[in-house]
């Protein structure tokens, strides 16, 4: 079971790609929540 925790990305590029994907996904979630909650947004609009 410990083997799973020892795996690291092959390169920083793949890690950066994952961060970019997570960031884009988070922005989509924020936009969707903002649409649902347009009267009282959860996060301030930038």
C-alpha cells in the first residue's frame, strides 16, 4: 500500500499539466456556483 505514496510524476511538466487541469476545473465549478448563486456569490467577482 505504501508504494502508491512513493510514486512521483515523471517530470515537472506532467505535474504542471495536472495543476492546469485542476485550475481550469475549479474555475468551471466557481462559474457554475456563481450562476446558481448569482444573488449572493460565494466568491467576489474579479
